[in-house]
């Protein structure tokens, strides 16, 4: 279940990296104490549905879970994308 929270962030004007679909920007969350760095990934195609961002996060979370499990049991994932 997703929850919504109002935040105040600062995103750099120029991306530090870009892929085929998204550009990555350094970001700071001014709503929380401390000076933690984050990454904001923004679609290059205007009009990308908001749901696509949530699907991407869901997929990355699932991949991270399985990668952590592989490391826990001592297996190495050999894929052409590694």
C-alpha cells in the first residue's frame, strides 16, 4: 500500500546521468533533518503516466530483494545485464 507525504526537495538543474528512458538528478530532501543525498529519476518523454514511476519503483524493489537473497545464500546472479 502506498502512502502520500508532502515533502520539500531541491533538484539540480542538470542531470548527472541519463539512460534511454530517464535522466538522473542529484536531490536533497529539505523536509527531513540531516544532509542525505538522493537521486531523482525523471522520464525523458513528456506525459509519462505517474503510474509508470510507481511500477518502476516496485520492479527495482523486487530486483533488490532477490539480489540481497542471492548474496545471503552465497549465489551469484549471472545475467547479461549485470
